[in-house]
């Protein structure tokens, strides 16, 4: 044991030195990348679509609520779930009553205005009542049918309308007149006329035209069309030149194509100026004027288009009288040397003009400007809650013809009235032009008599158009009817 050898200390220490030293720090872990999670594109698109649909749905709800509040009267009226109010004339006379049976009124109360005012039966659509059902409905979204009767107050004079209607007697025809300064429609007669109080049980036996307000529908104008032809000539050639232009009339005239234009005066009128031809309503004179190289057909077309004609099938705007539609005038002008074009400028052929539009042009002549004050019929409406809506006031047409042409035609028409209508219209300062329209209807040929004109007196600033259908010489004349019209309106 003693001899056992011990391991040297140095060897032990070097063995320890060969062992790597221990440490307390752990190795640093690598940081993870940030996590980014996103929905598939299809889900994103679906989200946007749903958001859009929700927004549209909200807008639709708002619009529906607005419509229910503001237009509920219209839809309830259309559904027949409400009563209706009144239509009055300018002095408060009842023209329609939707609160009770119309036969409770005196007989004939509505006999002269049925085709204009109409009713709620649906038999007539182009009438005041049919186009204003919502204004007449006694209903509101908030109060239902518990309000006061609605009202429409018009510019019409029922008394004047009735006198003119009665003056027509057994004759059929139409009369329309308005204040050319204010635009108030005063008289609008159509005969025959449906009496809305009597209903429609005998509809099949009613005379043709009973359900139409004739002043709003085109007719053959006859020589009243010569007013438009003179306006076009004045614009194209000049007032002085046209007034000095003379043509001869021997009773008939052959145009450049050998076609004959006859005059109503078989022996002719001889050589005449425009003013004389206008008073004589001489067809050969005006046919020669239309064919003249001095008056290009393109200039006639230009003036007529501005006046509101549909020329050669081109579109023209219809007129609107408080919702009532009036078709535009129309004619064909293709060749100044041809009979058809010349005949159209004389108011025959396929020329068609409503009495409303003939009256409107007279308004633009009477005021001397070439622009007419637009007629209106509704002066104000009052709903079942007492809210009043008044008419918009005076509004004008576009410039239809020049002021110079308007004033020159005004003088020609005034001179015509002085020379030929003094007996009938001596109490008024008037200008007029007559016309005879040759009409063929269902194989029956006859003539209508027309008179267009204006009154310049301060108390009766009236423009008018009168039509007597199938007039026979010796019966009621348009001049006599004009006298009844103006006397009645002067007494208003």
C-alpha cells in the first residue's frame, strides 16, 4: 500500500483544463415573421355587394316614405278609395262636384262644360278632372279622408261660356277665348257637349264629338291660314315690299305646273295689293305669292316651324294646358310651284290646326311682340288640409315671328275688321280674319266657317277663335257669335 504511487496534481489540473467552461446564457432564438390573415377575394366582393344592397334598400325606404306622403292622394284616387272635391269657375260657380251626385244640381248646370272639365268616370281622359285626380282627392297620408274637400279654382267664366254655348243654338262648333295679357282662359265651348250630370247610359246615341273638347283638336283652318302665310312673307321679304306687291285675279289662276287655283269670286278681283287680297280672301293672289321667286319656300318653312307647325312630318312639340294635351299644327310644303303646297298655304289640303293654336297666334299678334302669353286654366288648387298652390303667373312662348311682322299683320287684320265687320264689332277695337274650310267626313262634304281675331280694348284684351260647323248661308255667322262673345266678356 505504501509503495502505491499517487497521481501527480499537475496531471489532474490539466485534465480539468481540457473541459469546456460551463455558461448560464441560452442561445438566442430567431424571431417569427408577423402573421397576416386576409379573407379570400370572393368573400370581399360579397361584403361590398351586401353593403351596396343595404345602402340601396335604405334609399328605397326613404323614397317609399316620401312617395307615400307626397303622392298618396294620387294612388288612393286611382284606386277609387277616396271622394273628390270641387272645381269652380273664376267667380265660385261649381263646374264639378265630387262630394255628391251631380244630378242634385239644377238641370243643365254642367251641359256646356262637360267636355272640358270632365269627371271621374274614366270616359274622358283629356280633361281637367282626369288630369288632376290627385289634386281633387280628399285624402292625405297623415289624416286619411278626414280633411276638407279639395278645390280647383279656374280662370273660366261659366256665365260667358253658357251664353256663347246657348248662342250656337242647334249648330255644332267651338269657341275659345283668352286674355292675351294675362293668359287666363275665359271661354272654351265645344258643341255637342256631354252633360256629366246625366251620365253615359245613352253613350251610343250621343252625337259624334260629344266627349271631345274640340278647341284642342286639329281641324282644317281654311283661309285663317293666310294669316300665317302673310307673317312668313313679311319676315322673308319685308313689310314694305309685301304690301306693295300686286297680283291679278280673274277668278282662277294656273300655276307653273298648269294646275288651277280657283277663287271664291268667280269673276275675279282684278289687280290687288296684299291688303285688298287679305280682305277679299283671294286664293289666286296668295298662290302667286307662295310661288314667287321673292319668297323662298325654305323661309316659309322656317317661320312655320317657329310658330309650332309640324312641317313635312318633322316633329313639333304638343301644347299643354294644365295637363290637357293639344296636338301641334301640321302641313306639307314640298314644292312652291305645286298645287298641294300652295293649297296648304291657303289652309286646305292636309293643313290641320287646332282652334287653341289659332287663338294663341292671335295673342302674339295682339300684343305686337311675336311672342304669346301662354294660356292657363287652373288659377289655384287647395288640398284637403287647406294648402294653397297658385298658378305660376305670366309665361311666354318662344319667339314665333318678329315683332315687325306681328304689328304689320295686326294692322292688316284691323283694317279688315273696319272694312267688313263694322256692324257686328263696331263697339270694339278688333282685328279679324275669316275662313271657309272645305271638309269631307265619312263621304259627306260640307263647309265650316271660322273667324280668328283679337280685341285691343283695355277692358277686353281678348284673342279668340270661332268655328261653326256645316254653316249654311243665312244662319248664325261667326261675326254674330264674336259679338256675343265680346259683349259677354266686356260685362264680366
